[in-house]
């Protein structure tokens, strides 16, 4: 029954059945820096300001919570527009300005990460000077 031996899971062929090794860098537990964001670098601004648009923000978000969300990055300013009719209420989006292009690039890798109870959108803000 040599034939059976070659078809068992214990044969030398069992590499075929093994799942490929897991690339730990793509798991959410990997340090953020290890995950290369899927971002077209040509969309990044060529010069300051390096501003990210933040969408789907919780209405109770604060500048501090934004800074904490981007901790480790060189964040220089946070803007959270408020409703003109109700200054207590945020509009649900905002902007984070970074001191360097790499911080902006890293910030974009946090797109769809959770802040509060929402998955927020992080994108390159429209550059005023392009218009």
C-alpha cells in the first residue's frame, strides 16, 4: 500500500496543503508604521500645507482626541468646523494639518480606523492652490 502513504497528510507532499505563512505586517495588530498605506503618492501635496480631510467624525470629537488618534505624527493644527446655527455641534468632518509629507502619508494609512464609535475617513484635503 505504498500508494496510500504518498496520499496521506503525513507524506512529503504535505507542503502543498499548508497555508502560506501569514504576513504579520498586514494584520491590524501590526504597528501602524509596518502597514504600507495604499495611497497614490502623486495625490499628495507637493508643498505645505500637508492637510488631511477627516470625514465621518463622531459629533463629540475634540481636537485632543484627533491629536491622540494621530499620536506619533507631526500634527500642527486641527480644524473642526461647527454648525453656524448651533456652535456646540460639529459638522462631522474636519481637517488635520501635518508638518511634513511623511506624517500626512502615515495619517492616510489610518483611513477607516475607528475613532470613538465610527470608522473615520482620512483623505488628502483638496488643495486650495490647485483651484
